[in-house]
C-alpha cells in the first residue's frame, strides 16, 4: 500500500476521508463509483453551471440556508417535521440529499431518472395536516415549487459568495434553468428559469410564509443543537453564521436571527471554513466521469 510521505497531505487525506464518510454515509464509495464511473449519457454535460455549483464546497453553506428558508412555509415545514426524521437521523437525511444531488447532477440519465422516480414515490405517501388543520401533500406542485426555489436560491447565493469559480450573469441564469429541469421532473410546475424570475417567485410566496413553532424549533436544531462532535462545533458554527448572513433580511427577522450572525462576521467565517473543506475534499475528489 502506498503511503503519503508529506504530513500536510496526510492530514488533507484524513480530513477529506472523514468528511466524505460523514456526508456520503456507509454506501458513499459505492455510490461515488456508480455516479462517476458508469458509462452513459448525462442530463448535464461537464462544465455546465449546475455541475460547477453542485460540485463546490459552498454547498455546505447553501444547504443550511436552504433548510432555514424552506422552514418558513408552514405546510412544507409540517411535512418535514412529521415525516423526515431530521432530528432522529439528521446525517441520514443529509446523505440522502447528497445522493440525490449526485445522481441527478453527475450520474447517468438512467440513474438520475430512477432516483427522481423513487423520490416521487416517497412524496406520494407523505401527507397529513399542519398544526393549524390545513392538509398538505409532499407531492403538491405548489409546495414542491417552494422547496425547489428555496434550494436553487440558496445554492446559488452561497456559490456566488463562496464558490471557487463564481458564475457570471449568464452562468447564474443557466444554473436556474438547469436546476428547474430537475424540479420539473420531481413534479414542480411553473419554475423560474432566470435569476430575475427566481427572485420574483420567492417574493410571490412571501404572503404564505411565517416562522411557526416548528420552523423556530428547526432553526434552533440547526444553529444551536447540531448533531456533531465537540471538535466540529466551531467550524460548523462558522458555516451556519454564513448561511444566516446570506438569508434575505425578512427571513432572518422572521426566524429571530438578526443578531445571531452579522453580515461581516458570517461571510468571513464561512468563507474560511469553506476553503478548508475544499482543500480537504480535493484529496478524495473523483478524477473522471464517463460520458
């Protein structure tokens, strides 16, 4: 077995392996091999905007921001609280999300469609009533649209601030359009395909949004009670601070987080940790993608 002589590279390799094991889960190596080594056409060619965004370490900040923003829709949050098990198995939920993004962004068209079909089948079974008595269905195109645009806006906002290859205006529009392709396959309708349309879509949901008790509980869990060891609490807090700082002002106010992180500390801290994650992740990054 070949060993790395450089102690810095050994630290880098250990850091990358530990991060991948946490996010990828026990099936991570097999999933990575299938995603990147299986021959066949892909939904999105190499070098396109969605691959640039979803392959960047800024996704960690974007993911936290997306969860906080999504929680502000009472019906979407009721579904998460009632069915996702985010408190009991938060890392499992993260792994499932990462797997979905990997297959739909980088995997073969066949595997990507199978992944979408599986998620749609799960959505069909998720239904119930919010605490205020309103019924919800995870397959509701209107709720799927909110979940999608909150994710797209968050991933793009994080990438524009922390990404290694920030996209120009045309690239940002391309990202919105490409991510909409996946959203439509999941059952969402009326999805925006440009940045301007994305911002208008989010504004259109404002009358429906509020910080319910479940949303505030989720924010406390994400920001104050993260399921991580003591050694990782400081770096995670820095990522979370950046995520909060990137939220629209009205969203921070709804969640009562205006004083939790400032616009100056949050971005600077999250930027530092994102660069560290990127440095470590390069040691385990796949070197090829068979098309």
